[in-house]
C-alpha cells in the first residue's frame, strides 16, 4: 500500500492543537500510533525544530514508516512498542518530559488494506486481527476457544452488538462442526443469524462483531486505560495531547481521564484552593470535535473520528 493513498484523519486540526507546544527548539513530540507515518511526517515538516518519537506495535508499519521518515534522519526515533509502554520508552531514551503527544487510535489503513491480516470484513482472509503478529492469540482462536458467555460479553461490551446472543449461538454451533479460520465464513454466519430488521441499519452487519474481536485480540481498551494517564503524566507543563478515537468506548475513556485532570479536587467549602487540588489539565476542545463533511467525503475512514485535546497546566503534587 503506498503512503500517497493514505490520508491522515483530521490532520490539520491535530497540528493546530499541538502547535503552541511544539514551536520551541528542542521540543519532543510523541506519535503513539505511527501507522503509515502520515501524522508523523506532517509533525516533522511543520515543526522543523522538534524531535519525534514514534511508537507502533506492528513491525510492518515500522518498516514502511521508517522508509517514509528516513529523510528526517536523527530527528525521528521509531520504537516497536505498544502505546501504554510510553513511560518506559521515554525512560530508555533519557527523555524526562515531552511537549506534544498524539494518539490516532483504532486500526491503521495499512492493516485494513492488507487482506491477509483479517481486519476487514469486506474480503475473505485468515481471522488473525493481531496488530503485532509476533505475539498473542488470533481472532480465530478467540472464536474457537472462548466459552459462549465470554463471547457474548465481548460482543456486547466491545461491539455494542444487541444481537450478541444470536451470533454466539450460531458460532458455537458452527465451531463444533469445524473451527473458524477465515473471515468470509464468519460474515456469512452473522448475516444468517441476524433478524431482517437488524440487517437494515448501520452498514455491514458484521462490523460490530469484527470490532469486538479486534479489541479483544489486541487488548485495546485495557491498554488505553493505562496509556492515556501515562501519556498525561509524561507531558511537561505547557505540553499538549491530542487523541483521535473511532468508537464511543475509546472516546469515553479519553473523556474521563481528561475530565479528571481538568477538575478541581478540593473538598467543598475551602476559601482558597491549595495547589495540590488545582486542575492539572486545561481542555482544548469543547467535547469531542468531529471531522468536517468535506473531510469525510475525501476520506470515508474519518467518519467516526472524535478528537479531544488537553494542555498540561501544572505539575502534580503528590
């Protein structure tokens, strides 16, 4: 997949949010979700004094982005890591605090476009869905080995799938005959299992199940629960963070961490609020910002995006 076809989501708005923190010489910006390097390349171009640290758990993404970012030489440091490992990565690099952090959550364009990864329900492929193919269990293993109750929980919690019980009953029946290995069989099973009314709304009926499996396989929400507080903790005062989410579960987690950081935690009734109770964050977005209609027309993958930003305004006093 050529990087020229890859359109980074809400790119200019992300750059604008981070810009005030990245203008000064020696600023360090972290792209926690490197992918094909679109956001990273723009950060290096727009902020010529900044140094980039970029993380990805997908070795193929690191290889392709490494080629793309090679012209920037020493300014770009690419690391094979999951984004909740950010504090450890910075410690290894000897970086105490950073000025900017960007998360572009969810599945990268490269992973969706490479048929053999099994992320896309539109084409038949092995049911893998691991972002890092060197570790962990595949989506097929989840489908074939998890108890029915656990599968129902995953589909409901991570896919917000109302028909989870019907789908799981069909999966359990079919896996007893032959284990699942490819996506087309699962898509067909879901189509057959759903009532007519459920098939008429919300795009491909397999979409929610595939999302749920992907989140489970990659531990996305548990990783994110650790990653966002870890990232906020890595920001210098005046540093900024921007997070692009693609479904309500991710966005809710980001919202909660930002809201907690922006809250005054003093007991009620104090005439003066001591420093340790003052907010650590200032919110930069009113709620979650959405992509424009023009952007969605140009890049359909931007449609579900939700962007939130915050600035670190004081140190934590523990």
